[in-house]
């Protein structure tokens, strides 16, 4: 059996096309969705990521307020900028690129974001709403994973799903999303982590395995059953002298071996990665729609 590759680039492109059409409709009403971005410092990975977000916004027709600040920017200055964005009606979503410098209280700055503009879905108010099943901005990477599964026609209702990894960014929110009593949930979810006694026992019984551990070859072919669906969230750099940049990107699963057993599998790169920015755009457009609806109802 050869697994069908879930093309994250194509799915992301399809969603961005849908979003572009929605943005055009909003603009006809005089509304341009706006994303405020704050980047502190010169971390190459962060700069690359923020630049990609800016390009994606431009292609979708979303206004991007890009703020690149020196590493010595104070916590007070950051809080003041967040407050300014909270009050700016042209900004519908706020993104603070992490990590922040050590002299800044990261949690304090994130908590300062208006939950109505928290398009990353990290504010405790949005996390709480997600857990109880209320409408909220969903964290971008987990939401992207769910969209990939749905748009690939993979059944979630009643599925046995194992998530390897319990981070606040992927593992925990993804588990909460998949267990919800909803058309895009109703799965039975097990979360494995570094203290799980026998991860392989759990993964071998899973219909869907989602690897988000941050370590290459965490999931091997011997750990999954025939016909399994495998979603690889991991992105790891491996030294490779044959590459011009000296490294190659791999996920958390043994892709070459597992693709011979799986029914569906995501590649790295080109799998989950493109979905993260796409769902950030999705949340920004949703925020613009919600704020427009509220303003139109105001006497």
C-alpha cells in the first residue's frame, strides 16, 4: 500500500482563495481586514516567518501593520503598542511573534491583547471558550490540522486518535478540538507524552496518529497499523552536507517507512506548515466580519 500524500500547500491555497473572495466582499462594504504584527529583535527564523505572513496578507488583500522593533525595546513600550492596536479600528487581529526578549514578561504582553483581536488563539479567554465548545479563535496550527483532515475526507466521528505531544501550542488545543461534540470532532483522543509508559501500544491502536513532539523519528513504522492516517506537525533541522544550506527539514515520523503502511500521510515540508499562516489569515478575516456585524448593530 502506498499512502496518499496530504498536500498542505494545495489545501492552504484553496482556503486562501476562499478568503480572498471574502476579503473582496468586505472591501465592498468599506472594510479591509487588518493584522497588526509585532516582531522584537533579529531572530532569523522569526524574521522569515513574519515576512511570509506579510506576503500572505498582501496576496489575500489583508492590511498588514508590520512593526519590527529593536531587541532592547522595553516591556512598557510593547504594552503601549499593544494598547494602541487594541484601540485601532483598522486592526482586527494582533500577532506578537514569539519568543520575546528575556527582559520582557511574555505572558503579560500576550494577556494585554484584546481577546476579540487574539487571532493566534492563545489568550486564556479564547482557550477557555474553545475548551467548553463556545465559538472562539482557534489556535492556528491545530485548526490547520483539523482542516487538513476534513478537506481530505478523513472521518473524525468515532475515530481513535493519538496525539504525541502535549504542548500548549499544538497537543493540548488539538485534543480539545477533536473531542468536541461537533461535526468536526466526536473523536476519542489519547495524548501521549514523555511520561507515557508505552507510546507504541497507543499508536498501534490508533486510526489517526498526530505527531507533535519536536523530535525526529519519534514515530516509526513499527508503531502504527496498516491503513493509519499520519499527520506530522514536527519540523526539525538535520545536518546534511549535500544541501546548499547544510541541513534538511524532517518531521517527527519516519516518513519513508510509514508511507508504505499508511493510507494518508503529510510530508515535511509541505504538509502542516503552510496551514498555520493560512489559519491566521482565516482568524483575521473572521474577526473583521464579527466586528463589522457588531458595529452595524450599534444604534
